[in-house]
C-alpha cells in the first residue's frame, strides 16, 4: 500500500478504519455507494463480478477500487458471507450537510458467517450457530449462540474429539477462539470442518453479561460464554436484548452419536448429495413453521435417554394421533404462525419493519385457537407446554391499533402507522390531505369579504403562504385587515393569523409527519421489545407442538407404532421392522420388513450374505428405529420393545477422508477405535464389512479380534456384517454371538435375493451373481467361476496368466466359435422351455438359426 503521507484525508480515514478490520472486506460508505479499495477491491471484483476501476488513475500508483449501490448491498454481502468471508459495514455517522471538513465514519456492524441476522442465505428451518471454545486443565469450555433466535448454551467437554463432535453436530460456520488452543485442534477445526476463525482474547464484564451468565456455576463455562458475548457485542455494536440466559447442557444427557455415526446414518445430510433429501430429517419433517423445523433438527441431533421424557413425548404424540380433526385444525393454525424466534431477535436488533409486526400479530392471533384445541385433547400430558402458551392479547391489540395492514418495507418513508393512533399524526395527515382545499376556501371567503375579485392566495419558498392584492385594488382593502408581508412592483402581499396557522400546519405536515411516524413506530417496537422473553417462551412451546404434530402425521401416514421403552431393559424385539426412508422411497407394498431379536444371550449378530442383498439396510434400519424411538416418535414396525441406548456407533460403507490425508482403511480403524473405547453395555454398535480395506488375512484377523473384544470386554449390542465366511464358526466359541444371513434362492442359474434375514450363516457368497447383475462381460464371469472353483477346491494361489492364455489357445484349436454363436449359446441357456408354447419355440429356433 502507498505511504499514508501520500493519501488524501479521506483515504487516511479509510486506512485507519481498515487497519482495525484486516480480516474483513470493508464496505466504506461514499454517498449512495459502498466503495472497496486496494486488495479488498481486487478480491471483491473477482468474487462478486464487479468492474474494477481505480482512484487517482493518473497518479504513479492508482488505487484499485470497486463499489456497490447501498440499496443493493445486502445481496453482495450475502454472497461474501456464504463464501466464508467477513464484511465490515462503515457508515457516515454525521450529516454531510452540517459537517465542515471530513465526514466522520465508523464501522456500525461486522457481519460474519456466524452472526448473520437477516439474509437470504439464512435457511428458515436451520439454526445459524456461532461457537466459542476455550481450553484449560479441566477440559474445554464450549458455548454456542444463534444470534437470530437468541438461543445460548454452554457445556464442559472432556477432549478434542468431543469438541469436534459438538461443532460438527451444530454445523457451526464460525468459531471464536483465544490463543490458548492446541495447534492440532485448530488444524482439525479448520481443515476437517472448514470453519471461519475469529479471535477474542478477553471477556468484558458488565451487568447484561452477568445477568445472562448468572445461572452458570462452572468458571470455565462463564469464561467461554463471556468471550462469546463479548465478541457479539464488539462485532454487532448494538443491544442484545433477545439473547436468552445461558443454559448449561451435558452431551451425556442425550443419546450420543459422533460425527461419523451421524454421517453414516444420513440423519440430516445425504452422503451422496450432501442435501436434506433422502435423510431421516427429510422423512420426519412435516412441520408447518420454521422454528418447528429447527427444533426437529435439534431433537434429531440429541435424542433423549431419560425414560420419563421419552414417554412424555410419546403420550403427546398418541393424543394427537387419536384426535384427527383437532390435529388438522392445529396444523391449519400453525401454517399462519411466522418465525416468532427470529422476529423477536429482529425486534431486539432494531431491524424489524411494519410487515414484521403484522406477521407477529397474525402469529399471536392463532395462539388462543391452538390452546383451546390442545385443552380439548389434554389429559395432563400437555400441562407443561400449555403454561408457556401465553396468548399475549395486549400485543395483538397494540399492533392492531398502530400498524397498517399493508405496511411498506421501509419504516422511514411513512404510511406505517394507522389513522386514529396518534392525534398529532392525524392532524398532519388532515393538513396534507385538505391543505389545498383549505386554501381555496380561504381565498373564496376573503374575496367575498373584501369584494376584490382577483385576490389570490399563493406560496413562495422564501416567504411561505401569502394573500396577494394588486396595487389598483389596495384602496378597496379595509385598513389593518391584513399584516403586510412583502411589497412588489405592482402588488402587495399580506399574511393573517389564520393563514399563518394553516401554513404552519401544512409545512409541518409535509416535513414532520414522516419523522413522527418513525418515532411512533420506534415506540411501538420498544413496547414489543419489553415482551421478548415471553415471546421466546411462547415460540418454544409452539415449536414443540409443531414437531409433535409432525410425528403424529408421519406415524399415521406410514402406520408406525408406539415402541415400549425400558430404561434398564436388555431385550430388543422389533417385529417386522422397516427402514423408514427406504420404505418412503419404495412404497409400503414394495418394502420387505425384517424382525430384529436381541437379548443378553444373543447380543452380537454376525451377518453374512452378498452385497445388494440388504445387509446395510437392515443395520441402518435398527439404528434409525432407535433414534426415532428416543426422540419420542413412533417407529416403523408391527411392534417394538426397546432398551434405552446411551450411544450409537456405526461404520457403514467405505469412505476416504482425503482432506485429512486418511485412507478408507484408516478411517475404518479410527471409527472402530471410537466404538471399542467408548461403548458401554447400553450402547449399540453397527460394523459393516470391517477389515476389508486391507489384505484378506489381515482383515479377517482384525475382524475376528474385534468381535471377540466386543463379546468379552465391551458387551454392547452389535450388528457385525462380513464377507469373511470363515468367521461364522465363531458362534461355537462365543456364547452370545448368533449367525444370521440374508436369504437368497437360486433358480435356473439365476439368483433372487429375498432381502429377508434368516438364522444361520449364508451358504455361499453369490458375488459372481452380483457381478452378472451389474452387467460384466460373459467371458469374464465364466473365468471368475473357474477361478472360484479352484479356490474352493483348496488352491490358494492365483493361476498364472500364461496358463489362461494356453487354455484359450486350446479352445480355439478345438473349435472355431464366432461372436454370434456365443450370443446364441447365451440365449439358449436362458430359455425357459417349460413356459413356451410350441409356436414360441419354433419362432425362437428360427430366429437363432438366422443369427448363425
């Protein structure tokens, strides 16, 4: 950059502000534009596709610059934020008309990926969490906030793995750190999760922060929450009245699933597309409100482990399920409820407009009806939610009296406040509406009183309103009737007390009505602001109603049943269970259900059978059923008895972690290690094809050792699928292991997979049949069959290629066979003569003869 001494006063000001925001794009207000300079301009021009120009273009070192109109800036800001950048918005904080010299400017807000409040990129049914982490000898202080809703929570986490799991579960985009974190954790947060880093070394102390952290006891929780709040205060530079009191949560109070398990089970994100479609969240989401959609995802991320809480939710779902008409009416009312959480946040943030308040009123108008409908089906299970479902009629009345139904988006241009709300505003509006009529009536009256036919009431920007009489008519004017105001060459201009009063009214109406409306709107907003805490409680209760009706809706639609939950139970009995997502895609008639039976005597199932047969679906089906049950939802089965699990571990499908430089086999072993180290007898482990990422005997040895370790030391309920048929003999040595397999039938050389689990090991692999279904060349499949027979006969060495070539030559010496003839032979093999008529057989024979 050029030396500051070479810069104009304006560029000096720019550089001094930019120095405070080195890691952000500085949007510097100049008139009707936000301008960017130097590297900001060069980068922004490329990212935002703006024209790059220069300032002082004739100088030796012109300054790169580009700009965006202030009224269209939000779209550009959104684009930068979505790409992981920060934007500092620098405004003129003085009126240029009344300022001598350089207009004072300062940054009024730093917008970052974790502090977005009002953006098209802010998904309605997803939270936007900002996270903070501090470390100490006692572990890690962890806190997160959603600035748009005010939710604030904190926890003590034991290790780096727990920090990574929580950050990934929250799908946080930005993390606030001090300088004390280890390089390894920073690297994993940056590279594995792709987070934006922000530094906040110290925590401010003030009354507001003390209030928000007053219910926290652990010093580390207070410290990390204080840093998070300080960062918000420093970047947003405004009141944070909607931030809720910090609540401590403990991950151990919920069903724990690490990042890999949630990824493998596709709870909220498809492995293939990264989208919501095709996930359990996609299936469960019949919510009618944005805040209900967010709560559903939170429940999915943290299923319950307390039997009492699970049963409480089940009972509310059951009451909705048995009350069809009330449920339909509740759904209808919820569709008119807007996002109360984010509306409350915008009220506190000061960026709410008239339409937002109308949405708030419309939402509150639905509450009495929803309350009455729930009271009608309540038998005690809804009592706690009903306590927080306050109608807040006084807010409805205030907004109804004050705000226009069709209020404009802008609050500084008038037409926001209703007639009759404020007497002064009504007077202004009357003046604007009737001003011309009043002047016309005054002119007619004065002409009649004076007898001067050409008397005129006029207006001048300098002198205001006046009565003008030509000099030839002055003699007809009664002495002292008017006060003289201005003398012209051929006329005199006068003023009267009445005209002066009209002038004041009309000019005030034009100049002050908009300002008065703005002040009145701020007053209404301030009154609403006093009710933010009540609004947030109401929002939580309505969100819960929304999620519970969603559970009832999908339970009815897909014929789910209420599972029997036992906190100390050891039996797991799912009769005719189904994979909820696959069933939705295939349809209820097409999906083949499977029962799952596990108890203390059979806690490990060793599953054999080929790919494509349904092993992975069977395993995922069990895990998703457990997750749904512990969320309080009904489950896809004819009946279900389930223990309450504390953790789920999965290893399903192969996946490289290329960003972290790890192979498929390394990821397999890491995921297996997490389960083996942290699982308890109350955990569920799903291992699919573990050990196949290395040499055969290595993999088999590891797989057997892992099974034995789980059986002896971990004792968790486990589904372990494998291609290693040699492992099926383990049931002779391990008393709690049971062999099961996917059924298949062979007919006329063709294999049909039944997708049904059966007792005992699979008798063969059917791998070559799967390859045939995939369409591999016939010649290759025949050769694979030959090799397989040799291996099964006891030969464990690969036949040499030369031998294969000799066999081929021998065949060619014995008989010459064309490509067409090979095709005819294949066709003959596939013919089912028993189902053909004589005429069909003759026609087929004739066709084959023509082909050769």
